[in-house]
């Protein structure tokens, strides 16, 4: 099979570099185009990496030779690639939305890590194991916008990736989840490079991440919601309260979760059995980036831990542990996922694989 040419917008950043690393030797997709800010445009990719190659291994030599485009030059991207992964950052969210719309209007599907389009009514926010069917709003989105082949799909915020799949697995088995209190311990790489100043985060915890608690509380409701009449209707009956903290860990967001069920409450054994047997639907499970076991339960009393568990199953699995009864809610547990892989580039690639399998990306 001839590989599909893809572009990475924001290719020089933390998430963009993960895309380049993860897409090397991908069976279906090949990076044919990279773009970043006007300061990087015109340089060879390897020269444009002002902070160097940050994501481990070696920069793929072929990509290092590509000349970086300007994100605003949509026509240049259209000549080189069939669709784009969007991971560029700008202070103006309106401008991110505008550029992503321009890519979609120019027949290039966009898989975005930015938050700009997460609140857009007809844009699906995908965690492939939870809501693969939300992609089926794409024809309606195209119709509403007058786009032919282009569309926009977003990834949710990285802070909720670790706990939402375990919660969804329980809901899928008929247990109503009514309340969640989430306390996240989030890695420094979540803030991009150079992220939080070392003097602020070494020997310290920062109990504030701008905008993160709102995203952690609201985005799950869209993911768990339903598409009706060309828009997403948020899930009702689940209240979430979040505390988000920045901690001195390089990669891997940990969440401590307290959960309250409705009238029907599972036992600890039932929860463990549901998590251990949970699998994505067959179409998702067979995708190259899908973890074979999306939820891995660790029996050790002191796991999961970022350094030990973040790379589980290509860094795409969620590691869970410490399930125990809660004296205020019903149960509590800890969960962990890799923020720049599962929570960003890897999750974006998985969503694109799913869209391709469903026939939404023209080859
Ligand atoms: P980052 O390391 O700061 O990288 C930012 C990227 O945006 C760079 O490629 C940069 O290019 C580009 N950029 C900056 N100003 C620009 C402009 N005016 N026009 C076009 N491109 C511009 O950030 P990141 O951590 O990779 O995050 C990228 C996006 O993914 C953000 O929306 C972030 O919220 C989201 N995200 C991040 C994570 C994570 O764990 N880090 C997880 C989920 C989602 P230059 O090198 O040329 O400046």
C-alpha cells in the first residue's frame, strides 16, 4: 500500500515532535510536510528545532531534511499532504480555529490537539475506545460548513485521558456514575517546552494550571454525550470536580479519583473484572496504535507510577491501581497515562487511523 502523505502543524513543539517520532515507520501514514511559526518557516526541520530533539531516539533523517512551512500557508500544505495533525500553539484561540477551518475547507482533514475547537458543537472529541461512533458526525459537519473532503476532529485535554476510560468501562456495564472528584498530578511536559521554569517546579508542586480544571470537568460530558441533529448533546447526571496540580515529573499524568455511583453499586471484584476484560470495539482494537488491553490494573500497593507505567503498551494504555472503598464516596483509585503520547500525539494518530478505517479519509 502506498502510504498517505500527512502534515504536522506545530511540528517543532513537544507534541509535534512526538508526532514525527511516532509516525516514523507507521504502516499507513508518512510525514511529508511540517509547519510551524513564521520564525521557523523556510528552515530545514533539523535547523528549526531551536531546543533540539526532545522526545528520545533519533530525529528521523528524512524528516530532518524537510523545509518547514508557515502554518498560515494552507496552500503549501495542500500541495504536499492529504491531511494534517494540528499541534501548534498561539495565544489567539480564534486564529487557531480560523486556520484549522481553512485546512478543512481546502480538503484536508484536521486532527487537532489544540483546545480551540473542542467546544464547537459539530466537532467530535475522540477517545477511540469510548466514542468511535462520534466520528459519524463528519458528513453532517462537512454539510454544515460546505466542506467536501475536509473535516475537524479534536483530542480532549490530556488530564482526563487516564481516568475517563476506566469510568466509561463501568458505565458501559450499566453502572451509573454520578459524582467524581479528580485530583491530577500533571507532568511538566504537559506545558510544552520549556514548560514551567525549573525554579518553580523542582522541589515543589504548583496547585494551579491555567484552564485545566474547567476542561477536566466539562470535556468528559461531551465525550460521553450523544450526537443529535448535527450537534453533540452533553451527557447529563454526572458531576465532576477537579483539582489540577503541576508536579516535578517529566512525562505521565497521574489522577487520584473518588467515584460515587447511583443506586446500583458494583463490588470491588466486579470493577476489577470489568477493567481487566474491557476492550475497544473490534474496529478500534485492530488499529496499529490501539493498545491491546486499554486498561491495565496494577496489583502492587504503590502503583501506578509515572516513571514505571507511562510507557505501557506503546504508551497508549491506561494504568490503574489502588482500587479501594471510599469512606465518603463509594470507591477511589489512581490512574495514569502518558500525556504527550496517549494524551496527545498517539491519541491523535489513533483517531486518524479510525477515521481512515471508517472511510472518512480519501487515499
Ligand atoms: P509547544 O512545545 O510550545 O509547541 C508549540 C508549537 O506551536 C511549535 O511548533 C511552535 O513553532 C508553534 N507556534 C508557536 N507560535 C506559532 C504561530 N504564531 N504560528 C504557528 N505556529 C506557532 O507546545 P506543545 O506542548 O507541543 O502543545 C501544542 C498543542 O498541543 C497545544 O495546543 C497544547 O495545548 C496541546 N496539547 C499539549 C499536550 C502536552 O502534553 N504537551 C497534550 C495535549 C494537548 P515554533 O517552534 O516555530 O515557535
